[in-house]
C-alpha cells in the first residue's frame, strides 16, 4: 500500500496541474471498492478539464 502512495505522490508532484484524490475505503482497485465515489471524482475531473478547455 505504501508503494502506491509513493508513486501517486511522485506523479502528483511531477505532473503540472495534477491533483491526488484519496477515497477512504478505496485501494489500488478503488473503482471496484468504491465505484460511486470513483465515478464522482472522474466526472468532477472531466468537468474541470472542460472548463479549462473553453
């Protein structure tokens, strides 16, 4: 588990504009463990990206 946190932190740091979202109860397969929360975060990301593209 610590490995994924380290990788996520490194990616967040290295990608301009990146944001890390931690979903409680989730794990590497968060889309299986917490599908509603996962989809909500994806939709939020897409809405924000759409605003930036306008």
